[in-house]
C-alpha cells in the first residue's frame, strides 16, 4: 500500500518532538510506527529508525549547543561508550531472534514508563 509523504512527515514530526523534548524517545515512536502500521520487519524498522534519530539528534543538538546547554566533557565520554555500544548493538540486532528483540523492546518501554511515573 503506497502512502503519501505527508504520512511519513507526520510520524517523523511526532518522533522529533518527543526526541527534542525528552532527549530520547524517537525510537519509541518510529519503531512501533514502522512495525505495526507500515508492517516493516523488526530489523529494517530499527535500522531505519537509527538513521532517522541521527538527523533528529543533530538538529536538537544544534539548538541545545546554541543555548550553551551542552556539557562537552560528559558528552565526549558518553559518546565513546555510545560508539562501542552502537557497534555491539547493531551486530546483535541482525543476529537476534525477532521475538527476543520484541521482548527486550517491551521490557525497555515498561521500565522507562515505570521510571517516569514513579520518578
């Protein structure tokens, strides 16, 4: 089923707001959008979402940088771990059983939601 570009722009817009506002969460919008609505595969949805998040992060980072809100020392230290984690995560993504991947994602969402409610 062919969808209009407007459909994708709305999904990206919502994910961008969530990502920019909360500092994370674009994947929590885009992965379910791609798997449940577009019926894309788990691996393709997550891989595509990562690239989408990259551009959202660049955009949000620009505005946070302009407001002098970035702690560069912490950002650099976390980035090194993030690069290593990204390599390991992307290798695991293509090799994990899809059901296990879904379960991990659900656990992450439940944990994140619970932490936000409880504080």
